[in-house]
C-alpha cells in the first residue's frame, strides 16, 4: 500500500485530471462545439467542415511535436515546466473564446486549435509523472483514479455550467472553464516535485530532442514489445476516440434524440466511466494490464454490435426484444442506446487508463516522457483516422449504422495485435 506521502501525491496528480476536464467537456465535447456551429458559423454547413479541420490540425500538430517535446523533457527532466507552459496556453486561449461571436470563424478556430494543442500536449508530461508518484504494482489503479477524477470533474463542470446555459449565457462558460482548470491545476505545480538535471547543452534543446527521437526510431527494433503495444493501441484507441467524437451525433441523427435525452445519455456515460476507471484500475493490478485491456475490448465489440442491431426497428433481435418486453420498437431503440451508453462508459475510461499504466510498465525508465510522446503520437493520429473512416463509411452507405459497425473493426484488429504483447516484464524488448 502507498504511504501517506504517496497518497497525497496521487491525489494532487489526479486533481489535474479533475481540472483539465473542464476544457474537454465545455470546449471540445459540448458547449463551444455547439456554439461554434450555431453562432460563429451562423448554422451553416461549413461550420462542420471547419470544426473537423480544427480538431484534425490540432491533433496532427500535437502528434508531431509530442515525441520531440518528450525527448527534451527527459534530457532536462523538465516535465513540470513544459506542463505549465501548455496548461497556461490552453487556459488563456479558452478564456479568450469569450470574445468570439457571429462571423468570427477564423479567430475562433485559431484560438481553439491553440487551446487544444495546449491541452493534448500537456497530457504527455502529465502522464509521465505516474512512475514518480507510485510503484510499479500500483500503476493500474493510480491511472484509473486519474481518469475517474476526470469524469467526476466533467460532471461538476456540467452542473456549474447548466445555470449559465439555461440563462443563455453561453459565452460566459468559456472563461468559467478556464478558471476551473486554473484553480484545480495549481496544487500539482506547488506540491509535485520534478527531478531536475543540471545540464550544459552544447546545442539547442530542439536539436537534442530531434536527435533523441531519431535515435529512438532507428533503434525501435530494440523495443519490439513496446512497438507492438503501440501498434495495437493505435487501432483500438481509434475505436474509442471515434465513439467519443460521434456518439452524440449518432444519437441525434440516427435515433433522433432530444436535447434532454442527450444530456441523460451523457450523464450515464460519465457516471459509469468513473466506476469503470476505478474498478478496472484495481483489476489490472491484480490480473495484469494486458488481460484487463482484452476484457474491455471484448466489451467494446459487444457494445458496437448491440448499437448496430438496436438502431433499426426491424431485425431479428429487435423483433425478439419487442415481443419479450412488450415495448414499442422506437421506444426500445432509445432505451437500448441508454444501455449502450452504460456499457461504453464502463470501459471508456478503463481502456484509456489501463493502456496508460501498461505503457508506463513497458517503457525504459530513462525514456519515460519521450516514449509517452510516441504514445501521444499514436493516440492523436488515431483521433484523425478513426473519424475519417466513420465519415467515409457513413457517406458511401448513407447509413450511420454501418459506420458504427466499422468501428468494431478497429477493436478487433487491436485485440489481435495485443495478444502478442508481453506484459509480465518491465523490459521493453521481446
């Protein structure tokens, strides 16, 4: 069991997850995303295009710079400094969104891109703190605590924001989210210590970072097990990211959910995600991270199948369920998707948190942040590819049901590759 000092460090570290979720829920997932389309883009279809471009550009930039930044941080042991820089970048840009309004398409887009880069790049350094606040045997549960705190934070931020939304004070929620992020991020920078190295570099940190990354890439053959895990992670996290980006859209477009039904669905997902993150964190420390991830992927595949078969009124499963429950098919479709949300929520945070703890376990101690940069590279790249596949399948079939089914393919491929990853050692080679 961790001592009191470690428990405090873990709590302070997890508070940052609690803090930064204000950005993800207010800006990326819910309020600003709707505000951007309906107000800034004046409800025009071009708003969807620009929003998807903003997400893609910010993810691509983060994916490119993360390994280099991680290598620099490993060399100088400056994780906290880099985390502070990107945190402030996100907070300031988020607050400035208050000044955007109708027609301010490019200004709003630039601010969003900068804010999202700050948020996503900061996670590279935040994740790399795990080995410094706990022991190897507790990686799983500590990572789970962080994700659980994040989902709890999203519920708190949503509760704080609802009165503003009801009073049509939409713009005010942006600086509110920035303030929430700032306040609850402070403890990490005060209380967590970052091991510092006194280094005298003969050339710039950027050059050092590029050199270290290129060396790591050239020697990837020495990290076959870790490389195999990153490849598996790339595929299955595509499925997770795509579900996060499109679940609301799918519910409103295919199932015609009202705003009240969407909020209820969101609350179910977030609440079960808190429970799932904690439970799977404990399970992964008992049976191993790899086995835990495999369980979550099997649940994901089952969830996708349920979503596919319960999203139309007439098929064998729906006919059976209608007869069994005596519930009209349209009402049953809505209730079934609530069940889908419950299942997805239970493994959404669990898949991400357990992957983070397995990554920590497999990574060489002297390259923690650098390899978390590659972890970020694979994760952010998938956040571009997965939604594109979903959109393409939806377009060519004119049916989102087949698009949601395509997500299952990512989970299956990731599951197959993951079977060959060894997680019973802290050595990252086969």
